[in-house]
């Protein structure tokens, strides 16, 4: 496919004032009739033809202003409908198409899942349903009639409010008519039909509007949707309080389906969810699942304002809705749970996914300027880095300035399809601040490196911080300009307390200095003792920080820093340096510093359990590899990490045993953050206590596995057992399977644990599991749990030196590509770090990628990833 460039954007030539859709649902021949009220756009090209997008469509009938049209006045291909000479500047075009939802394995457009009907239209799926100007800047008022056999689909849902429903005379069919008064682009269209159970609730908005809430699930799963409903109501309240945003329809429905390409979709008034992000009970869902559900429910709900009421002008602006909405869901979860712990978890995820993306061949700006396949740009950069950019705006403008900017953005652009320029201008205009340098965060890819060193002048009582910034070259961007980087910091005195922060005797507001030049010095005054700088507090900017802090400074910060994020970061950095040395040289350096810091954190009664669990979880193999950056041998990384875990586990055995006992549950299960934190710390202790594989640790894990009353405790015990080559492993895996075999979402966890075993036998095990009746290549959750988890989280086996891991994954990609190109492309993107590997493994990855790239008939999705990865 050819490249699309942001600079080529043109306003649409035709607008759609309203659209009336009629669906007659049928398993293989669904009839779609659409009536478009088309009007020439005064801002479009004069005299332009009507060109509507299609994708694999079969045209049945065409009429203009009620009169059938034939012959040369139009041209219809599966991918396009063209009226070269439209009759007038406004007319009604009626189009009838036939689609086959059962044959739709891409899960884009109208498809079937567990024999129900559902749709996914973002970004370009609506064109697989009917001919339409399928672009986000064409907003229209949709009315949708859905008709189906009543026995096959007793539930019929659409966007907006239900206006009418009934039986179709003398037939077994019935219908429902839904009307959405809010103009929207086609990507927000949805319909659902099927046999579904409903849980109901209601929400009273702050202005007194009663909203009917429904969550639809497969029959028998109603009891599992309660937590999602609770999260929805809390989200609705929070958006009113934190952003002044109220819900705007009489109904809000969520449908959980088991076949879905991503997490969920924010269709207006009718969110469709991967059931993984809806269904939870203590027996089947982990604490991570609960927080994932809360986060995704909130995210999709928040899109109602940031995404739906204000949408994107074009797909280059994707971060306008995604980065902003991720920021909003992060803030929600921070308010509902522990803010520092949420921040730590978010930064861990950012580094694991986005920093690696930025460092490899798939790096792109938060707002890309060119793409071949937009589906490949729903990335950690657009989402997570996009959220970081919004967070930095808030840091720079302060709470009040940020809120004023958001308010102005909503006021100016409600009902519009907006751009990043519109967004940034709202903040600039609301606060009077020039944000032109800041806007580079949207345009320049790559993670800035901030190199910092300090100079203490005892006589003057000053501390000079010299800062240099550099953004490394990335694909298409060899050189960069200096960025505006909000650097939150503190100067920690010998007593562990923050010393006053003043530049030239002027106090630094909010503890944030602004780095804006390539090289810059900050002279802090009025100090009585040499401070230890605590830099980039709260991870105020998404940068790689290189500082001259010593290991001793870090032990000090880990114990005393007033900023919890940096206490976490200090101990992680101590561990990371040890792991890097261990991986490079084959032997670990002295580990006392880490043991000392870890012991102090474990013993600190002022810290909550969730924080301790985060601080003591050693950096992952992926993070070590990313820090090493080149010639990475995953086996050496694994060995170093294993050795360090053993060193810490052995040195702190007593403390971990005490913690394990102290963190035992005191009452019935509750998914709240503090109970989850206790479980996390207890399970971390369990892992360290078993790390040598000695009998006592294994026995403890086995006992916990058998006795657990919740999935978190059960699955972590199983995870501990699977890491060790012990007889208890296979027995526990079998017991787990027998217990949960009817529950696909739980069996996904079973697939993942086995895919993560760092042993040469894993590849064969995965190939066997692909033949297991519980596995299906057609279901994205299954593919991600088994093959995706292998490629993304088992670096030693995916990158086997003999190349078998690489070949296996690319074979799966090629098989999957003809069924579901989006999921195939996502899987192939796990090669994004291959250039950092040592030469043998790098060559094997490159060979595997080339084989993909040279395969004829690839989807645009897979072809795009293969080409860019090889770049
Ligand atoms: N907006 C959807 C993502 C659609 C992805 C299409 N490939 C979910 C979300 O971010 O809320
Ligand atoms: Zn989103």
C-alpha cells in the first residue's frame, strides 16, 4: 500500500448530514441499506465527484433521491463507489450492500462471536459494512434499524437511545430502532445482536439526568460483571468531579464479547469490550485483572468526551484522543487507588513497551507524519507516551492552568474533529504561555537522554546542576532540536530531608525546573550541606536519565527520598547496574548495596505493601536488555537476573519469611488496592523464598497453590512452580487445568505461564499446546496468551541461538495473516528489539523477518511491520 502523509490532508469534498441505516441480520447474507443525506462541502474541491470507501463490498442496489440508478453514472468496485457527476449539491444516496459476518475472520466490520453479531469499526472497519466517506472528519447523525430472527438475536443494540422496537408482522423476526443525536464519525458506529444476558443499574448525573446502565454478557456470566458496573459508575462520577464532564444520552451499554482484536471500543453509547476487561470473580480474576477492568472501563467511558464529543480530524491525530484518554484513566485510577503505586506501575509499563519501541526500528512520533497501515499505529508511543505528554503539560501549567486549558478545549471544539494544534492552542490561549517548543514532544520521536552532573560549593552553599539533553536519531529523523523538559527535583540533605530549592535565591515553584536548551546549568543557592539530588521526581518527563550519582547516593535515596517514585527508582537503578555488569561479564558484582536497600524498604513501616512489592521486584529481562542496548545475549541477562534473585532471596530469607507470614489475608477476599498490595508483597516473598528451588520454598508454593481462595494467590504460586524444573510443576499445571477447563479466560493464564518457561523444551510445549482443544488461532486472546506471551515475555526462548523461536513466531504470523492481519502484525512487532541482540541471534531474527517480507500476498498490516522492522 502507498504511504499516506499528514501534509496531504484535504477537507472532505462531501459531507453527510444524516444517515439512516437498516440492517437485516443474517449469518452469511446480512443486508445493509444506507440512506446518506449528502451535501457538497463548501470547503472541499469545487466540482469534486462523490467517492465513497468500501472494503470487500458487494453492491446490490443504488438509488438517488429515491430513483434507481444504473449504468455509467456510477462505478462500484468492492473497495470504492464513485459518482463522477453527482446530480446536485445535495441529494440522498441509497445504497444496498450484502455482507457475510460469518466469513469475517478479521474481526473488523460486522462479524460473529460466539454466534452473536457485533461490529468493530475503528479505524477503517465501517467501509466493510457499507460504502461511506469513512474518515473521522465526516460527522453525521445516525439512525439505525436492526432486524433479526428473534430466536437467533433476542437482543438488538445500537448507538444512542432506543426509539422503537417490535415484531415484524407475520414473521419470526423482530427489530429495534436506535437514534444517536450526537453527530459522529463512522468509526464510532456499532451494533450488536444476539443472545445475551444483561445486568442493569442506573446513574444520576449531577444535573439530574437518569442514565440507564447495561452490561451484556453471555448467559450464565451475569455474576461476573458486577465489578465492571461498579467501575463504570465510579468513572461517571469522577469525570464530573475531575473534568466537569457529564454523560449525554439516556442509556450507556457495554457488551462483552470473547473475540476481539484489542481491549475495548468506545462506540457512542455502546461500548464493545473484550470480555477479559469485563468479567471478574475472586476465583477467576487476579488483582491485575481487576485493576485492568477498572482502567479500561474508565478509559472507554472517558472517550465519550475525549474522542467522541471531540474527535480526531484524521488518523495522524490519534494521540489527541488516545494519549489524553490514557492520561485521564491513569488519573482516575490514581485517585481510586494509591497515586505513587499507580505511577510506578505506569512508568514500568511505559519503559517496557514505549522506551523499547522508541529505541528500535518501529520508533515514530507521538503524532506520526506518515503511515501505510493505520492499524499499526495503535502503539505504546501514541497511547502511553501520548499520555506522558499531557502529564507534562499539567506539570508545566499547574493544576489550575491545565484545567483552564481543558475547559477551553471542550468549549471550543465540542462537536468537532480537532487536531493536536487545536489542543495545544487551547492551553496556550488559556494560560498565555508559548507552547511552541513543547509541541516538539508530538513531532520528534525517540527518548531524550538527559545527562546530569552536580558540583557542590561548600563555601558558597551552592549546588550547580549541569544538564545536557540529546534526542537520539530515529527512523526518518537523523537530527533533533532541544525539547522543553519539565524536570521535577529535590535536593536531599544529609538528614534525609529536602533542603530548600532556590535558584539565585528565588524559590523554585512546585519543585520543577524547565530544561529547554541542549546544555544548561542551574545554580541552587542557600544550602548548608552537600545535597544528594533526587532527579526527575515522579518521572516528570519520559527521558532516560544519566547521572553521576554513586551507588551510595542511591542507597541513601532509596531509604530517605521524600518522593516515593524516586525511592523506587533508586533501588531499581542499583539493581539495574548490577544486572548490566552481571550480563556483560558473566559474574555479578557485590550485591550488598541492593540487599541493604531492600532490607530497609522491607522493614520500613511507613511504606505500604504495594509500594514495597514494586520496589523489590527486580527489573525485568527486557529492561536490562534495553539498558544494555547492544550485543545483548538474553541467556546472560537471564543468568544475571537469576543470580541476583538468589543473592537477594538468600540474604533476606528471614525477612521474606516474616513478611510472607505477616501479609497473610486477615479476612474474606476483597479486590481493593490495599488488600491487593498485601497479596502482591506476600507473593513477591513467596517467589524470593523459592528462588533457589530448595524443597521448603517449593513446598510453600505448592501449599499456597492448593489452599488459595483467589486467583492472584493461586496463579502466582503456580507461576513460582512453573519456573522450577520440579515434579510439582506438571502436577500443579494439570490440577489448574482440570479446575478451570471450562473457563477460557483462565485457561489463557495457563497458556501464558507455560509460554514463559525459560527452558529449551518450551518451544515444543507451545507447539503441542497449539493443538490443544482449548487453543484457537481464530481467537485473539488465545493467540496473545500463548504465542504473544512467548514472543514478548520469554526472551531466552524466543531468541534461541538456533533461531527456532524466531522461525516459529514468523510461521505463526504467516499462517495467521490470512485470517486476522491485525493480530498477525501485532505479533510480528515483537521483533522490534531484534537489532539490540548479539550478532548470531540478530542474524536469525533478520532472516526470519526477511522470509516474511518476501512472502507474496501479505496483508498491508504485516507487510508494513516487516518492512519497517528491517528498515
Ligand atoms: N479506540 C480503541 C482502539 C481501536 C483500535 C483499532 N485497531 C480502543 C481504545 O483505545 O479505547
Ligand atoms: Zn482509547
